[in-house]
């Protein structure tokens, strides 16, 4: 029965029919572990087929209660899991850094595309070919990664070095600040715009690219603009990085703090406390350096409120509990005990991987073989007994290459150890019996033919060497490279690190000999075996998928119809709907439409539609439906200063009071100066006269701000509420991108069938009834988010079962029993239920109204998508 059921199911359903147990339906023996994990990430755009739940599996709960079935582990008698199936998303990956920073995210992008999503990777223009050669859409960010790397090497990649470099040469500091700000601001075009160089790169594949507006963002921390553009669009953000960032830990300091990475003796030592504090210090310095520029950008371009200027608002990521995926091996450096739940160590990202995370053998192309024939011959001369040690410093800019070359050659001659040296951004030219040069070449081909590695300690290079079980010696230049050198030493897979500036011939000779130590080789081999079981890309996808606020991303009307649709707008009663559903509603009411949209809005990728609370995109008077932009994620950064306790709230309110007060007094200078610059002497006189009015208004806003902060503090700190605001509604402002082509609204309605209108209308009415029942259960935010409300599932179940839910939803006896059973199933697995999840459960019960033999076409409403908001 089980085998036949699996074979007859759709590919999507087969991937979801996996239960634990020896005799239950399972695909575990049919697929490799990697493919099994990939299958668990359901294909984008799949729809629900609720009927297969019981009809296919023949589940019968009549003789045994669901509670008993779950407790006894009788999985064949328990209904299959019912969860959201995400539709196709536009996912933007923002990456600032070198070639080694971009490559791992290319692997992630390819996996996301395999699942069915549209992915755009935005990075520096020099990385275009790297990205597009892997069939990934590209967008150019500002900045020069080579220059950024050079500046970081010069400063040592720490706070004191940055200050020292700025004092010595102010022009370097100014140029660096300008580049960082331009990178930050270019993130907006990456999530909403079109590649500005699309026509230059005449590629037919790229010419057909449709307009892009991101539905979710994955970013590394150096982008800086990531959370601000996500707040503007109301979309989720996920941080991924092979360095510890944002989230403080006592285990090791911030990479740019300049503190020692030696392991603290215990969590209470001054070193451990300094490690923890270094993250807040770094974010505070970033706010001091770039806060004013970012606030100007937020106000003038993104049109979201400015962020108060004090230390309580410095670390947005941690305050908003943004998920963070640490891109290193948990076998190498486990997750720190003091990291919160939203942080996860997922593993290293690799493009060439086999069954798990292990790198598979890579062969050189015929052209590369010919290009490196001397190297191949030299490697064969040594054989297995005399494998060389690899030395390479990747994208690091070395000041004195001649000194380093001499050290390598002298150390090789002294130890008689063969060494292969790779040149990259810095040219290294060695020669002699024991040395050989190599240029750009695949590490996955070269490293397996080496016995150990010496490098700068980049996260990717470190992981690559350890995956092949190679002892590792790190010569760090800056930042996290010191961390990876120390971690290699802690794990026993290499000698103690030595900064490249302190490296000498004597030290290099000593380290070369240590790399051949049997105990280090054994430790490296054991670590490689553990890393074989990991797959960082799929680990990151698991984390990304589980962290998405799916409850607020789905179209409620679509869920009731069994459609997986992305919510883009809200209608009456705050019901989220998709483009497709909105198109049916709009065209159904075509004769009574009023369009408050001017021509300047059309096709302008940079035009903002305004706040969610104000902008009305479309009004249909016949049904009194207003389509307003729907933000799936609420950040409200200006309210993330810490109102979770009385102490934090009073501190934040006090700091903001003084900021607003000084801003009010400053109006007596700012207003005359502003008008004088525009209109000269008469403008200055007018400004002097008007400045008291500006002062009075600013003083009123000061009072409003203080009352609001104190009100939120009392509500959240004393009564356990989760309020965004008390009287200051500006916290609700969520700007949304809108691309409206009004010409499509004047098209004929022939594309919309009567059956489409019937299905959407009936599902919409059910959604309204669901909302009314949901609202009687006192919905609220049960965790630290403002993305969607939830209710107590026991209370909701009682409302449905005992308070005439059957009659309110107009359910048949079979539909009522199906919903009752699903709610019983849910009560064993969760305490709270969101509105969209309730709609999903109701959709399972009423699916027969939409999936009949006469109207089984699953695409019956997608035909209307071209009529509205394409």
C-alpha cells in the first residue's frame, strides 16, 4: 500500500511523505542524504493537493485517538504534516568582498535556483564574470574590493589601526568612507533596480530579464545597507558570513577589535568580558562614522524614519533578532554557548561537493593541463612520498614581496621540503630545486596533491585545506584571519599562527617542520572525516527556510483555494492577497474602479509607493476593497532601542529626549542658515522670523516622543506587551516598492473566467469569516516580532468547535470534521496559531469546493495575473 501510494504521488508530495520508522513510507533509502535534504526544501510554486492526505494514505483515526497514535508512535495512523509551501521568490544576495567571498554564495545561489526561485547576486563589477559564468543573475554594487583589501591590510584590520591610518593620511580615510557609503547606497538598486550595464553585456539570456523587486535578502555584514533596504520593502533579511559578527560572545572577540583570540580561561575573566563587549563597541563606532549618512539616505531615498543617534540603536541586527548563519564547520568551531537561537553554525559553502560536504575529485580541463604541464610534471617527480606544501595568500596585498620570496626559498632549501607557491593579487616568484610557481588554478585540484598548507587564514581557504585533511599554518594579515589561525592551533591541526609582518626565515623553517608532525596530521585527518558529513549550503538553506516569516508571506485567499501564492497586498479586514487574486478582484470590479495613481509612478523602479498605512494603490467601490501594499516583515528600527524592561526603556527615552531637545534648540541656527543658502539675505531674515515656529513644532515632537517611549516602556516592561508605539504612529511606516502599469487595467476582461471569479469570491468570503473568528481570540505578538499576530490554539479551537464555527464558516459535516481533526492535530504540536495557518487548515477542509472534477485546472486564476500589477 505504502509503495504504491508513494509512486502514484506527485514529486512534491513524495518528498513530504517521509515518516520515521522501519515500515513507514520513506524515501530515505531511495535517495542520498544530500538529495534527501534537497527534497525537503519543496519546489517553489508547488500547490496543495489536500485530498491526497487521507485518500492516498488511507489514514483512519476512528478507532484510536490522535493523542494515543502520537504517543504510541503509530505514524501510519497520524495525518501527514501540513505546512506552508513557499511560492517562487525573488531572492537577492548582497556580497561585498573579494573573489573568495563571492564564490561560496554562488554555490548557494545555484541551489536556490534548483529549487525554483529567482536569484540575483549583487557584488562588485569585477566579479561579474565569476557570477554570470555560473548562470546567475548579476547586479553591480559600488566599490573596489582590491582597494578595500589594500586599505584593510594597511590598517591591520582593527579599530586602533583604522584610527592610526586616518590620523596619518586623512585622504585615505575620506576615500574609504566615500566608498563604504556608496556600497551601502547601491544596495537599494540591487533589490529594486535593473542592471545598469545590461545593454553593454549583450547577452540574449540577460536581455530577457524581467524587472526585479526582492522578496527576501541574504547578505554579508560589509554591505551595511542590507537591513535598511529590507525595512523599506518590508521583506525578511538573513545574514550569512564566515566570521562572527553582530552577535556577541565571550568565546572570541569581534574580528576587527584587535583583541587576542587566545581562549579565555573561563567566562568571567576580563578577557571574556572584553570579547563580549567588543561587538557593541564596533557597532557603536560604525554608527558614529556612518549614522548621519545612513539617516540621510533613509530619509531622502528610502523614505523611512531616521534612527535616533545613541548607543541603544547601534546594533540593529541583534536588536531585530535577524537570523545569522555562520559559514564554518561546526566540527571545527562549534556554536558558542552564549549565542541566541537565531544563530546557527551551518558549515562551509563549497561548489564541488559529493554525497555530503566532502569535496569530490576535480580534473583540469585540457587547456589548463597544457598551461600547467610543468607543474604537473614537477608534482609527479615528487610522488606520494614527497608531496609539496602549498603556500598562497589569495587576495591579500603584500607590501614586500621580495622579502617573502627570499624567506620561502631559504626555508625550502634548509628543510629540503618541496613548496608550491601561488600568486594572486600579489606576484610571488620563487625558484630553485624545491620551489615551483603557479598562477590561478583550482584549489580542489591542487590541494589534494599537497601535504600541508600555509596561507593568510581566509575562511574559505582555511576550510578548503581542512576538508582535505591538510595540516594548516596561518600567517594572518587582518581581521578574522587571526581567529582562524588560533582555531587551527586550538584544534591541533596546525602550529600557532604568526602574522605575516612578523614572519622570518627561522620561524618559517620551524613551522614547516611542525606541519609534518604525526599528531597534527592525525588531528587534521580526523577533522576532515567529520567535515565530510556536513554540507554548508544545504545547512544554510535549512536555516534560511526555517527563519522566513512564512506565516505573513502567504496569500490567505490562495491558501483556502490550495494555491501557493505570495502576498503582496492587503484588502478589507487586513487579509493578505497576491497579485493573481488582486487581479481577479480588480478586473471583476473594473467598471467601478478609481485609480489614484499618476503617470510618474509607472515603470519607475525607484519610486516609492509610500507607507503601508497611507498609500492606497487601488480602490474598488463595489466591494469596498482597498488594495494596500503588504509588508511581510516589520523592522521599525527606530523603535528597537530596547523597551523590554523599565531600565532599558528609561535609558532610551532619556537619551532620545536630550537628542530631540538639542535638535529643537538647533532650529534657531538651522532654519535661517537653510533659507539663507537658498535665498540670500531675505531668506536669512525670513528664517529668523520662522525659526520660533520650527522650534515650537520640534519641541512638541520632543514631548510626543518622550510620552511615546515611556508609554511603550510601561506597556512592554510592566505588562508584558509588545507594542511598537503608544501615540507615535510613525513606527508603522513601511515603504513599499510599487510597479503599476495602468494600461493593463484598461484591457478587456476576457482573460478572466467566471469560474475564476467564483473561486476567488468564495475563498475571499471564507477568509473574511476566518478573520472574524480569529479576531475574537485576542490575537497578539507572542514572540519578539511584529510580523504577524497569533492566538492561543486552544481558544481558537474552542471557538470553532463550541461557538458555532461550523455555521459561521458554513461548513458541511465532512468539512467540519476535517477541520476539527486538523486542529486536534495542531494542538499537540503548537501552542499558538497565526491567521494564515488557520486559513491553511480551513483550506484543507473546504478543498472540495475548489478541486472538483469539473474545475480541477490548478492554474485557473493564474491567467489573470497579466491583467494587473505585472
